[in-house]
C-alpha cells in the first residue's frame, strides 16, 4: 500500500496576499477596480509633484475659462485651474476616509465579535443601542459634531469612523454567530481557554475576511459621506481643494461652465466605483458571497 | 422474462476541473432495474451513489454533465429530455424520497395541502376524490388518524412521521420506480426499523420498483432484493442480496463487511486501511488498488472489467475474485478481542445529577437556583472506574450528550455532585474548575468538520492544549506535537495541513490527538464515529482502543449505534428520556437486555444480514417530554404492568451478573418472558 502525499507548503502571509490580488485581477471587474484604485492612490500621493498650477492662485482675469491647452479642464469662478484642483482634490478625502474606515473596522469588528460571543442581555442592550444610532440620520449627527468640535481632520476621522462602524458591528456579530455554535469553540471552552483567547485564536481567523470586506465596502460609502459633508461646507475648509467642495462651488454655474463641475464629479465617482469593484472582487477572492452574507 | 423499468447503459457523469481536465464521478455504469425489484445501492460518501440515483430521475447536479451513456425509461433516454417532458415523468412515473424529509417538506404549508398538491400535479383526480386519496395515502404509510395529520404543519410531526409523509407524497402519483436517498439515515434506531418495514410492505403491496441508496448495509439488507456496491464511481459488485452480504466476492465489499461492528460478534472489527480516492486521482488501474489486500501488479496497470460470475449470479469488478473466495475461508476470525483490564479504582462518581434546560426566571437567576420539577435529565447515578469504557446509549433526546456536557462543565447541573478521583468535587461551573481538572477531562466531538477550526493548521490545533496546560513553546512544543501525532498514526507532514485538506478519518485522528495531547484521565467521546464512513469508523475505534491500552484512559462513550457500543464498551448505561433504565457490563446487557426499553432498542438494530430481521416490539412514538410521575418508559413500554408504572418510579434491581435495571417487573421474570417469546 502506498500513500500518495500531496506536497503542499504552508503559505506565508505575503504569498497569500499575492494570491488574493491575482485572483481579484483575474476577473475583468476586479481588474478594472484595482486599476482605478491604484491610479487614484498613486495620484493622491504624487500629484503635488507635478500639479501644473498653484491650486490657490486666484486670478479674476481667468474666470471660468473653457478647457484649453494651458488649463486642461478650464478654470473655476475664481480663475483657479480645475485640473490642478481635481488631481489634488482626492488627497484629503482619501486620507480621512482611509483612516476613518480603519477605525470603523477596529471598533465595529471588536464590538461585533464581543456581542456575538457573550450573547444574552449584554448583546441585546448593545444591539438596541446600535439600532437606535442607525435610526439617526448620520448627516445630521455629523453636522452637530462638526459644528461643535470644528472641521479639522482630528475630528472628522474618529467621527466618520464611529458612524460607519455601526454597520460593521452587525456584520461582525452575524459572522461570529455563524462560528460560535461550532464545536471547536465548545472544545476551546471545555479546555478552559478564556474569552480573549477564544476571540483571538478561534473566532477572529474565521470572521476576519467578512469584516475586512465589509470595511472595504464602508470605505466607499464613507467617501461619499465625506464628500457630502464638504459639499455642505462642513468638510474640508477652503482653499484646500476637495471634490465635494468643488462641486458645491461650481454647481450654480453648471449651465455655462460645466467643466468646473464635471471634473470633480468624475474624480469622485470613479474612485467610488473603483473601491466598490475592488471590494467585491476582494470578497469573491476570499470566497464570501456578499449578496447573501452582508446583512445591512 | 422480467419487465424492465429502467436501463442504464454505459453512463458516465463528470465535471471539468479548473485545470480543464474532465473528471468522472460515475464511470461506465450499466445496470437494469426490473419491475417490482428493490435494488440497494451501497457505497461510502463520494462513491457516486446519489449522483446515480439522481441520474435515474433525469437530473444531473449543477456543474456536472453527462459524458456518455444513457438512462432509458420507456425506450426514451431521460437524460436527454427537455424539462417539459421530464415534468410528466418525475413524481408521476419516477418519484424520489429524500434523505431529510423535515427539510424537503415546505414548512408553512399543511401536510394535507402538500399531498393534495402532489395529487393535483400527478393524477387526474377531482377535488373530492383527492381528499379521499389523501386519507388513503396517509393510512397506507400507517400514520395514526390521517385527518388530524393532514391538518398539521411539518414541524408538528416527528422525524419518523415526516419521513412517512414523504413516502405518502411519493406514492401519490403511483410511480413505477421509487428512488430513496438515505431515507432513514437521520432517524432513531427504532423509528428506522419501522420505516424500513413499511417500505418493504409498500414494495410488496404496490409492486413498485425501488432503488434504495444508503451507506448503511444493515438497512440495505432489510429492504433489497439485489445490491449494487459502488466504489469511486464504479460498480464493483452487483448481485443478489444474500450473495453480496454473506459471500462477497469483491475485496472492497469483503473488507467493508468485516469492518462493520455487529451484535453477533464480540470485540472490535478489523479496519480497512486508507480511504476512497478523490475523483480524478486514479488515472489507470483498479481504483481499489491502494487499499486492496489481494492486489497484484496487474491491478495497478489495468482496470478490471465488470465480469459476470455464474456460480454466484453476480457481476464483479476484480481480477482475483476466485482467489479471494478461497482465501476467505481460511480467514474466519474476523474480529479482535478487546483486552479488558479492570481495576476497581473509581475515577468519576456521578451522584444524583439532574440537568434542566428550563429558562431561569430573573429572581432564580439571582438566587442561582433552578425550579423545575421535571428536568430533562434526572437522577443519574454512575460510578466509573479507572481504565473503563462506559457507554451511554439511547435515542435522540435521551439526554446522553447532555450528561457528557455536564461532566465537561459545559452545562450546569441543577442538582447532584460529580466527584473526580474519589474526593475532588468538580464545580458545575467551568470557570471555577482548576486547570488540572480541566486537563483531566477532554472531549472528542461527533463531527471533526465542526470541531476543528478550519483556519488552523494541524500544528496549531494540537498545540492548543499543550500550550494551555503545559506551557510548552518553541522546539519543545513542536517535538511534542509530532510525538502526539505519531500516536494517532499521522506523520510529521500533517503539521502544516489545514482540516479541509484531510479526509474524514484523518480529521477525526487530529481531534483524537488534540484530546490526548492534554494527557487526560477521562475522555468524553460524543458520537465520535457517526460522521465517519464505515471503513474509517473501524480504524478510529481500533485507534481509541489502542490508545486506551497504552495510557489507561477512561472513556465515556456516547453513541446511538448499539453495535459500535458493543464493540468498544466495558459497561453500558441505557437512557430513556434523561433517566437511567439499565446499567451493567456490556456482555450481560447485550446477552440479556432485561429492561423493556433495552429490549426494544436492541431488537431494532439492523444487522447487515438479510436473514436477521429486526424485532419490532414497541411503537415508534416520539415523546416530547419525560413523564412527570412514574417510570420514564411508560408511554411506549410493551410490558406495561398497569397503574403502578404511571405513579411510582420503579426501584433498582440487580441480577447476579451485575446488571441493574429500573423496572417494576422482577428482573428474572423479564428474562423468562424474553426467552418464552
């Protein structure tokens, strides 16, 4: 009798990441999403190096010029170069929302797993509080926070992180519920492992994927939310270029200077589509079906 | 000449792998189903038996496709039919009874309506006639008071009743062919015996041909006229039931039958090595080559054809079936005797333990008190000696797993004391137990897919108890893990594997390794073999026995499979509705099941032998709750004395063999009654 042994080496974290990314890129939608996302991130990092004009140089003589070889996307109502402002406009949004979703991921994931694990009364109470928060229009609450504490990034990141983490709590809790009834948790309990050890060793590896995908999805929603804040004048303060703010400033002149609105809209929507496609491909690469797994 | 109902010609079904290879699930299946015949298809999981049954209905699972061959019903190939044409055949001519009736019945429609729907689709009856027919059908499957059953929802019926309803629905169109896919697998032993008896009756009564798919040779033996044995997508043996089960001429069937624990044998069955190959891994030669005791060089190169042996009226796929036949006669002794070393050294003392699942009221929660006069488990008194294997048996709902969990500290007992090693009282709260006592009691679960974390490697899984109890780390830890894996016959290369890369038997070995890594005194085994295939089950049982001999571990073994229990246990405790009925040395319990319930339970066990019929003594009613007063078995007891059984809890009686029962009837009278029967 011979035993056929399949040689399979354990994968390092790096090779796992490479594998996930290559799986994501193997579908056209995932590839497009990744390309858009990488383009936007690299643009945000490098754009100050090659921005053709000064983003805050106001020149009344250049007001609302149509796109030309000098001003590729034309100029806005204050005579500033729209192209420069567009390529710089994603920087704040990306940074704020990236760290915001990271915070959302951490607290939402931690609270969700905790609630799923302990269950009972504590779970009930926490989830009702979350439900209550979900029923408050987030934008009103955000406006309140921002008007009380100011619009600095230090305020915006945790505030956005808090409001977008509520949905993650639910996903993390649902994913934990799937795992918690399994015998390996019972086995760990019977051995006498503590709650922290059970969370870290037994639950987290099984819910991590679901939480990460949800976090990626929240990122695109938060981006839209952040731009809405800027649009209302509560996000980035002028003259810092930002898509939401640019759309807000130029929308009154849309009928005769469409370029000043179109460029930031294109920037914002392409980034959101990119993140969405990437998150979906990420979910598929990890083997999570978002259409059935995401409860919110 | 018999009338042919269905003919399968050279059927191959398969899928295309990610690499673009064509992989067959079924390989060149050819067989004929005659009218009025019951054909049993047996095989382990992954042998393709369900795929074959579905193909007989013209259904190929999503992702699979027909590679070649045909499935002929009334001179048409049903695999090539359009959905419209199939609709006229399915249910009307060929009906299917699924494995889990509870899941196949629509939960929010009444039983009567669902059967009516089947009748509406498959017959031309008018409304009034259909109502009559519904009662008729429910009567036929022996459901009490059909009118009331028809008004119920599926969840209001027991598992056995649901299965009967599924049979009634299948019979609605009076089909020519009935396909049954593991119809009794999820049922209790007594219910299973009743359902099989019903199916036998229906087959005779209606003359319907049946194809009975199962992994359970015991069930197959009871119902079939002919048996097809499948291995790795091929038919390896096809012949009359008696020949196949009593005189198997294929080495796989031979090994399989030897690895089944039987009530008529003592000791552990022999195990078969290895496991069934994954589809697509065998490119040439016999697919059983790796596991075959009789294999020769030619078996590796050339795949044997199905050959008809006149002498046995059987088709066999083996070059060496003649040699096997000769060799077999010499090799009569087919089981290992279990070494029984009993020391009178008590390790666990369970005294008057009661467990309740009743919800605590708020005040009771505060006072840490449970107020339940009729708890799920009541009055359990068992003393267990060191190195003993005690089996807890009973049907589902008998509280056997509950008791196990309570010993492990996972469920708080309402009353009673569990003492470890004579004087240490184990706290019923897990968190209050000291690490050393947690270590001393380890659990092995039923399904290794659930009990092993899918995201941990074998190394991580086995390291958990070693790190927790012994604080090992680094190289020392790794050496210890390798050592433990070696004990369960797993090599070092398993360290980096994930559970999904292992077979069922290997996974259960990892679970056993994890339990033994803690160097426990007691191991609680919760149905450890019921998720495994028969050939693997024997190997795991043998492993557990060997480990016990090496380490002197005490096992508390929970199982619903009485033959498995007989093979491994020293003592058996029979439970009904959370109350002990009988406890005693397994030999004497199996020889003389004194308590009426033990008698019912043992009578219902199915042996893989068509000549041993189960004894159906009691009704297969399912009781929801234990009775408030009197004997726990009063509702189903075939030997009910009268009022006394309903009012007084029966006393304990002990016979000369140390067999203790709880019954109002004198123990010797019970024995005499059984002999006179």
